[in-house]
C-alpha cells in the first residue's frame, strides 16, 4: 500500500474549480430566478444542490462580495416594491386618520383597520423570515466563508436590517413623513388602550408583532440594548401608560373612596402583568409595574392614606380587606410601608389615649360620693381600662394578621405604639391597673371558667405586662395585692396563682418572681405550723372545752410588703403599740410562741393583730320571736382580731354599762385609726351593729359611749363583720405618692447596686459609658431617670465607692 | 501543576501490572518488536512526518512500546518534534495523566509548547478517535429532524424509530430478517420484553455508552430482574452476544475505556463491512448521458434513501451511490439540505439524485469517512478531498486531508532538516506548492499555509526568483488587507521565520546572532546589490560556493552568506512589489 503511494503526485484540481470559466452574470440570473420562486413560495421544485453549487462556485472564485451585494440589492428591491406594496394597501385612510388624532371614526372601525394592518405586517414579517432562512441555507458557504472573512453580517442578519430599513422605517407615504414603525407602535398602543377600556383584542396577533420588534435592532451591531422593541415601542408604551395612569389616579381620587381606589389599583397592576405575559414581553413587566406603581401608588399613597375614607376610616370600621389592599400597595413601593405604618401608629395612639382619659375621667367622675364608693369606682375604671386596652389589642392583632400578612415591621410598630400610650407620662397608673385586673380576676373573674379560658385571661394580662416599662412598680403593686389575697384567703385558686407566677417567670425572669414565690412558700409553711401546733396542743393533755383554736400565718418580714401588713410601714415596727389581748388569747399566743421557738430558735415573732380575724360565738338575750316565744339567739360572728378584742371587753361588763372610746383604747392599746375603723364597723354599720353607740352618729369621737346591743337582730347565724376599707382598691392619691416614694427608694438601691457592679468589673469608666451600661442593665426592671442616676453617682462618690478621675469625664472604682 | 509523586506512580504502576497479568486489564502499551514498529519509532525520533504518516496508515499500533519501554509519543516528545506529536495524538496516541507512560511523555517533553500540547490531549478532554462517529450514530436515536428512520420497533407501550441499515450492520439477526423482507416497516417485540430492555439494547446498538447501573437506577428488585432478563433475551435474539457483558460490568475508568474502545472498533468494523458489501458494491456506473434515467425505488435492498452522483473527469461516466441520509447528516451541507424545504428534502416516488462536484473516487473517500471514520487516502486525491470536504462542511475530513498533504507532501525529501541542509531537492517535486497554498487559503486551513511557508523556506533558492512566487506574495498581501489593516504579509513573515529556523539550527551554538550584528550595514547593502545580478545556474561547480557564486571559505561561511543573500532577495522582492513589510 505504501509502496504504491511513494511517488504519488497531486493532480491538478479538477474541472474549473480554478479555471476562469465562471460566468457570474448567468449564474446570478439563475440564482435570482430561484430566489423569486422562493419568495413566491415555490421552493419545493428547486434543487438545493444546484443553488448551493452556484453560490459555492462564486465564492470560491472570490466573487463573494458581488454575490453578497446582489443578494442584498435583490432583497432590498423585493422589500421595497413587493412587500412594501402589500403593506401600502393596508394603510387605509381610517388608520392614518387615527395617527393624526382626527375623530370621526368609531372604535370598532379603528380596531378592525388596526388589526388588518397588524395582520398584514405579521404576515410580511413571517414570510420574510421563512424566505430568508431558505436563502441563508442556500448561501451557507457564502455566510461561512465570505462573510466571516470580510466581517460582514450574515445574509440573514443583513436581510433583517433590510426589513427594518425598508419596511419599518420607511415613510407612510410620500406626503406623510411618519414611518411605519411609528404607526405600528401607535396601533398596538391603541389596541392596548381598547383593552384597558374593557374591549377584547387579539393578543396573539399583537404578540407576534411584538416578537418582530424584539427580533430587530435599531443599530447594525445587534446589541442587546438596541432592540426595536425596547428603544421604540417600549419607551412609547411606558410614556403613554404613565400619562394614562396619572389621569386615572386623579379621577379615581376625586370620585371614589380609598378602598375602591386600592382595589382598582391592584387590579390594574395585575392587568399589566397579564398584559406583559400575554400580549407583550415579560421583560417589560418590571418596567410597567414601576410606572403603574409610581403613578397609582407612590405619588398618591399619602393622599390615599389621609383620605376621609383612608386608613383611619378603615381601622374604625374594621375594613380589613381594604386595609390589606392599601398595605399591599404600600408594600409594593416602600418596603418599610412607612405611610401605612405612620397612619396606623397615629390612630392607635389616639385610641389608646382616649382609653386612658376615659379611665381617668371614670375614676374622677364620682369624687363627690363616699370614699368607699369612689375607690370601687376606680377599681371598676381600672378593669375597664384593661379590658379596653385588650379589646384594642385584639382589634389591631386581627388587623395585623388579616390585613398586614403578619408583617414583622408592622408588629414592631404596633407594639411600640401600645407601649407609647400605656407608658404615657400623663397616665401613670398602668402598672397598678394591670395588677388590679389580675387581682379582680383572681378573686372573682375566673370563677366557673374552664382552664383554657383562665389561661386566656392570664395570657392577656401578660401581654399587657409586656408593654409596661416600669416593671418594678408593677411588682410592688402585685406583691401588695397578692399579699392581701393570700392573707385574707380571697384567692379562688392557688393553682391559678401559681400559674400566673410561672407565666411571669417566663416573661420577666426569676428575679422578678422570687419574692412572690417566697410568699407562697410562707403560706404553705404556715399551714403546716398551724396543724403542727394543733397536734401539739392536743398532745398536751385533756381537751379543754374552752380552748381557742388558732390558725396562724408566719410571714418572713422582708418578703412581704410591710406597709400593707403593718399599716404604717416597717420603720416604726418596734414602736408599734402592742395590743393588749384578753387573757385567754394571750395564753394561746404565748403557747404558740413557745412552740415556734422550739422549732426555730432565735426568731422573733411580731404579732400583727390588724391582719387577723376571729370567729366569736355570741349569745344575745331572749327576745320575743314572731310566734311570741322567747328565744336565745346565738350568732357566730366573724370579726377582725381587733374587733374580737373589743367585743371580749363587753363580756366582762355588766349589762347596760358602757365603755367610752378612751376607756376602750386604754384597755386594749389598739392604734387609734384601727380602733376607729373597728368601732365603726361594730357600732355604725347597720347590719352588724353589735354595739350601740351614744350618741348615734357616723363619726367616732373620743368620748362616745359604747353599749352591748342586746337587741341585735341578724337574719343569719353566721355574720361577717367587715372592717371598713379592706380589700384591694385603687390607691388614693396619698397612697400613690407613698408607693411612688417607696418605689423610688428601691430604685435608688437598684441603681446603686448596678453602678457598683459595673464599676467593680471595669474599674474605670467614662461617664457616658457608665450611663449606657447602667441603663441597659436596668432596662428589664424599669426605665431609670437619668437625673436619678446622677444623684446616685453623687451619693456613691460621697460614700467613697467611686471617685472622679481628674480632668476627665470618668469615674474610678475605689475598692 | 498537579504532578504525581514518584511513589504514587510506582504504586499505580504495580497495580496496573497486576491487573494486566491477571488479565483484567489489557495493556495500553504492549511490547512490539516488529520491524514496522521500530521504523515507526525511528521516524518519531527523527521527526520524519512523512514516514510516520505512512506507517500509521499501514496500521502500526500507535500506542505500543519498544524493548526499552519507549512509546512513539515519548520518543517524539523527548526529541521535540511538535508536528509528529500532533500527528500521533490525532491518531489516537494516549497521553493520560496518572498513567506511567502518560507521565513519562509529559516529563520528557522537550519544551513547554510540547508539554501543553500533550496536556491538551489528556483523555479527559480528548476522545477516542471513533467517538465522533459514535456520537453521531447515537444522536440518530433522538434526532427529531430531519426524519431518517425507516422502521418502527415496538415493545410494550413504546415505539422506537430506527434505521434498517444500522440494524442490519450491527445485528446478524436483523441482517437475516431484513434480507428476507427488506420492506418491513414495523416490528413488534413480544410482550415479555420490557421497553426499558429494548431501549438499552438499542442504545448499545447505536453506539451509546450504556451503563446498566443507570438504567436500573430507581427500579425495584422485581423490575430490575425483568429488565435484566429482557436485555439478556434481546441480546441473544439479536445475536449481539457481548452486549450483556459489556453493559453490566462497570469497574475502573481505564477498563471502561478499553471496553468502550473495543466495542467502538468492533462496531465500526461491522458498519464498514456492511458499507463495503452494500453501499460500495451496489454503486452503479452508467454513461453520463443516461444518468437521468436512473430510478431507484424507495424500497431497495440496501435501504438507501438518497442517491449521490459523481461524474468522471472526462464527463463520460457517472457513478451513483445509494446512501443513507442518516449518515450524510454528518455533513452540515446535507443536514441543511435535508432540513430545508427544497426539492431534495421532499418525499418523492423515486429517490432523489444529488449531484456532487467531485470524482467518484473522491466521493467514495468521503463516504468511507462518513460511514467509518476512516481517512486513509493518498496524496493524489488529497487536494480534491480537501475542497470537497470544505464544500460539504466536513471539518474533520478537511483536517485529515490537510494532514495528509502536509505530512506526505514533502515527497521523498525528508523533512528532517539535518539531512538536507543546503535546500537541495528532488528534480521532481511531489506537489505544486503554489496550488497547495492557494488551496489552503481557499479552504481556510492554517496548517497548509504553514506547511507551504516552511516548504518554500527550505527551498527558497528555487522559488525566490519565480514570477509565480511574486504573484503568490502579492496574493498573500491582499488577503491581509482584506482581513485587517496591518502591513505584514503573512506568507513572508512565515517564510522568514522558517528560514531563520533553517539556518539557526546550525548557528545556534556559534553565536550567529552576534556575528550578524557585527556585519556592517554597508556589507549588507553590497550583498543586496550582488543579489540583483545573481545567477544560480553557475552553482554547479564542485567547490563550496555561495549562492552568488563566490567561493566561500567553508560550508559554515557559505551558510551565513547564503542566509543574508536570501533575506536580501526577499527585501528586494517586496520592494519590487511595492509592499512594505
């Protein structure tokens, strides 16, 4: 095989490939004839091989440029004469009239002539593409060799340019200088306008024309940003849309309410989106949306929100669907939704402030009536306030959920607004009111409720608590109220109390609830003590029929709010006059002290008779009954410890003798205030008038005389003698001032503790940093006043915990 | 650069040797001590393109090794013959990273240019030489347009549009069946065989790389069993015994590659056999004036669906080949033709005759390439094949033709410069270099232009004064201006480069450059003057003379002066042509 090839020579290439026997003109004539056939859709008779061979030879003969030019010219002529001619026939006067905005044609006529024009153009474009791809097939060799070598656009591309030049950019007529492209844009825009007005148009047809524009470029480089669609049509489309929507927005704002406006705007946006998908190109979606959003929303949102039927109206009337619409619209143009947020916050604070002032008004409305009533009134006001706030909260929660898609930003805004009005400086009672609300529920509200319902109530209270800034103030009130509930056994369910505590623990932390829990612990221990003591007494020996039963609560003094217990506060606990108990009671008291000291040595028990109650069996002399018989009447009187002491005085008194106020006080050593109140309840209150007072009046004076009321009539065997001003009520102004003072004192300690903690760790710190750190440490408990911190700093420096660093705004810790 | 460490290579080598000795792996580079192979190695060592090309065509194993464990590629790489390396790689020489022989070729590469060439042919990027053919045949299974299928096979609920000639070539069973009933248009498989199994078998039959693991992926055990049984059954029915084994075993990459390569060669051989027995044997030679009367029915025994016609040089006889569109689609020309709405793509009662502008011999070469990927033709038709391949857009064949021209075109003169330092040539040249370079330009094959520039540079003495050479330079200059606005004449640049290469080879060690610089400018002008009245004819004397007839002191001096003379002549030529380069 190799041997045979050793001396091979290359033969000269054959048959005219390199000869000069090419007759360009006649070859071109046959090519041109074939092209005509192609354009008139007779291609199936033509031989590809033959046409290709012609073109191939011409290119090989280096006459590619002539071929290219000829094809180009041919195509140009064809477009200019044949295709342009057919387009001309579509340019009915009707159509042209539109462009000049001459009226007198009906919408239907315009649509028909427009569609005809579009159809014709689409047809011409489709034909052109098909023909040119066939030409490109035949001229493949020219494209690959000549065009690439000479950096010419492929014949197909060139032909597309031709279509643009000869058809789209040609004048409508000799006298009319607008070009076909402008007309096309106009017709499409007009069709779209018809659709906006509610007509049905041929979307598919328009889409084809749009594709044509997208396939053609304004320049000859086919750069992406030069598509005719973008540079010509889209621009005009956006402009006309802008004008359209601007006018529409004006009309709508004038003629309809905010809700309808929002609904309309939304449907317009969707409509445009659909239009881009079905009629135009997806790439326009974003742009047209920007236009619609700018015109219908951005520029109008403020007006819209502030409209009479705007956000405020929607909130007040619970138009949640409309709120959702307006939220949605705002979200489209502003990710912070600031307009809607602002409106919502404003309205919320307004409503909250209204609730606040209602509560204040309610609490003051009846200031003319009796003190007791007044206090009740305030409690009612407190509960109403809490409930109103909760209703408000529910309302906004619902709006937030249903209208604002649970948007986090708005939740923050709403929370802030709630905190704003709840902690408003003009309304200092929120902590107390919330505590009272819980108190009320613990005592009465939860009776007969299921666990789930109770949980809901507790949860509501916690929700409100979250908004409160001065948690320490709340703690103080809660402790006070809880203390009363526990000692007076007012609480319906211990379980629920504990549940509440654990909820607060989750919300506010261990520190907050530690003391509250200790109170519960004391109660539990006391129960054990009581029963232990009872066993102890029984073990002592024979049962004494006259023995007095003792139920005792031993309270740790620091845990419990002493001001509530001691009446006057712990500072004068030692000075507090010891009440003189009757001998029998005194004996028990001693007995218990003995018992207690055996168990816990070194502890001092302080007796608080003002907090106790006693059951006393009383026998009243015979009085005639209805049936005429005489009958001794026995009553079991449930009275306060003090009252018990007072009553026992009368045991030893002969009938019809009296004791004066001063005598009673001297014998019992009961504090003046308590004595007055107890005597009032025993001698003044009409249902429990066990004593008789002379003279009969409401006030108790030092020289009043008291008798045992033998003629007392009671309808029940058991009678409870209440003591005036018992139970949890809204504080009087004096009490509040006191509470606040106490609160400030304990805050002072907190602040000092925080400062010392920080400084111990940092040793030296600038004033600014110290302030920030202190504030952040205390944030969980309350919001301290800067002025207060400064005072504490002064005090700490005085006491040489800190010193000022010379020449700098900073402090040093002194160990 | 990721280079394996020595111990890693040794470990790989040991495991490879084990695999080979246990028969799991076929050796990539078997020992070959035949004379032909040793000649081949020698050619690679010396950089003799022509000899290497001829031996390759004679079928020497390009990946064998000699008794010193050298493969031809390592030798060529070591000795720095860029063109030879290219030739070897194009003919399937393996250069795979992570193999012993592959790494050796890389280690030994004389320079970075060669190293980069080798790396670019790493197995991961290059392909089996038969891969283009395989890829085309595989694509026929899924190609929707144009329609080329002529039989529908249905299994269960799926039907496959297939090609009878491929079925007959690949499966003895189909060959028999179709021979009995060539008109069969559809065939139904028994229901027992699942469509999945048939699909696998057909993919295999159509040269796709099939992995049973992929096919079975996601099937339950039962389904798996059914498919496996089906594949086995089909394999036996179609008498493709190796199929089941070939697609089931998937182990390491090299084993997979070897199996694949074997299967491709076997498949190609089947296709080639069928092609020769049917297409070539059924060609019709008729008088050209009667060729229009030829009618082939759509149903014919070789399943042809189009006829190709080529006329003899003298135009008296025409040869007609019945061929298959499915294969012709490998040419972009035919692809466009059969996709177009023109006559050739229309269905007609009789097969269309497509005229091709070449001799039957060239057409047969093209068809052989299209059907079998073979391209071992002689220099005599190489230029014709080049043009035809260009016209039909068969890029690969074009490159092959150019390769053949540039490797065989030096005639009996060795391309090894050392053996012909003085530019002496045979009286009879194998090629017309003007023709070749123009063909290279016309068909845009850079390789030919380079080849010719080198060819001329090494024989510049013969061409520099010919009028046609001046014409050629002018043409080259024109090509340049047409492409871009620069002042270089590509051909002259190339020639100068090769000329310097030709002389520098011998001057490199003797600081020729410095010597050149020392030459006073006046001397050069004097030389140029001397060139003008140069007369080569008196270079017949036995003494050592320079080109201008002066007697040079020794051969070294002769070369130096000759180089100057030739450069001067080029300048003069350019000046005459009014070119500034």
